[in-house]
C-alpha cells in the first residue's frame, strides 16, 4: 500500500528520531534523511521537517548541506536550527543572542493551521543560543514567547503560506511543549496534506509480505547477536517464513559480558525462536586469533575476519 511520507532531515540534534516518532504517531510515515543527501533523494515526499543541531546558524556552522533542499516544491518546517536556516535563506537575520533553556509561554499571533485546536497561549520548550530577529518580506510572525521577568522573544514561530515555509524556535517534539504533537500533526496533515494511513501494525504486515516476495521459496540464514536490529529482523523473518525456513545462529566470541550469550539465547527462545536457533561457542577461535595482539585496529580486523570464518564454517 502507498503511504504519504515526510522526510526528517537530521542535522545532528538530539531529537531527530523523536520528531520522526511524533510524525508516525499521527499515522503518517516519516523517514530520516541526511542534510548532504542529493536532491533526488527527496522525490516522493509530501513535506520536510528540518531538525535542530548543536551548530550555530549565526556563525555559519553546519552549512555544508544540499542547499536546493530549501527550494523544493513542498512544505518545509524547521525546528530550532532548522527554523533559523529557513529564516536566513529567505532574507531574515539570525544573531547569537543570550541562551534560553526550559519552558516558555508561546503567544500565538492571529489564526493559523499550525495552531488549529490549540489555546492562544501555551507552554513550549526552548533550547538555543541563536535567535531570529527579522524575517524576509514573504514571512510573518506567527507567535512570540515570553518568560516571567524577561523580554519577549519575537519570531519564535514564523511562516509564509505563499512559500509554504515555517519555523519554530522551540521544540514541538518534546513533551514539555504541551501541544507539540498537535502542531506536528497539523503540519503533516493540514499543510502537507498527508493522509493518515500509516501505522506500525500495518507496516509489520507490509514488511512480512515484502519479505515473502523477496525470499520466494528460499531460506534465510541470519547472525543473531541479540541486539535490536538482528532481533527484530529474526522475528520478522520467522513471522514471514516460519521456523523451518529460518536458521538463526548466535556466536559467543569469548569477548562478551559474563553470561551475556546465555541471556541472549534465553531472550530469543522467549520470543518463540527456539526451533530456528543455533548456538556456537567460538571463544577459542577468537581468543587464539587475538593472542599476543595489542594494537586496537589490528584487533578489530582480526575479530571481523574471524566472524566471517566462523559464519562461513557454520553455514556449510
């Protein structure tokens, strides 16, 4: 099934994956993209969210990205650093002002689809050094913030409906922004026009069908470390193919935490994967190969090569 989707550009801020999660909670598919991705990677999206960043827009930091992104014919909103990048790109000014961290009161100016169904005054969460102090001719102030005893922070929310460009100085993706979920949902649904068709449950079923189509009548052999990636993959393969067409192998390389392999095996059995599960104690292979080696990079190479040797041997 086709789903409308939003690109979340990760500029290295701590909340990019949280932004994607909040988009998905509004039943719209979100995918993480990198700022240096070529422009064709953004084909097929209905909108873009630009994340925050530890970099300073006022100092021109972290500006080595694909600039054509900001000129794409789709709605774009930026949070914190993303907000500042959008303001600058369209003729606004960003300065290195005093830092703000913590809750502030947002005063919404007029009516706008981003704030539909929300109170005019609401709590948001700030975390920044730079500030937008003016906007380009096609933009207007959608909201400003204030903290008791301090000056108002103008242009905390900006927008241009003609350009379909928007920015929040605050972070709507965190729970301390009380109505942040609604703001994100309003952007993806009302402004980008995304249909709310995506759910995690539906995604699982779609991936199961994709696996069946790709594997055909073959089987899958998978190294299962016990980490999140291999465990999810193992369960998805088992659900799609059944235990008879899945071979999971967990390798104890002798370098793990005490009892870690036993705990991994117990966890995998608890997920109903016992019938497909195989265990290899390859401690001697790894420890013998590493004997007398002290240089870290050489150790990493040996460990990687030994994993391949054990994998190929057990695959036979």
